[in-house]
C-alpha cells in the first residue's frame, strides 16, 4: 500500500481534486482517510464601558 498526502478544499458538490502529479493513480482503488481542520471557535469578548 502506498501513502499519498496533499492539502485541498472539498468543493460544495463534495468533489475532492486529485493533483495532476498523481494522474498515474486515476482508476485505482483507494482507501481514503480525511483529517479535517476544525473551524476556530469564535468567542464574543465583552466590552466594559467605563
């Protein structure tokens, strides 16, 4: 088994782009493991008026 790693965005329609340098892999069966960056949580800071 060969491991390949790259970063990409998942399109709104769910497609994931395989970079052209991996064209030799087209048509092969693959097991995909996705590591998704969590969106940073936004916190509201209270502003104290003096």
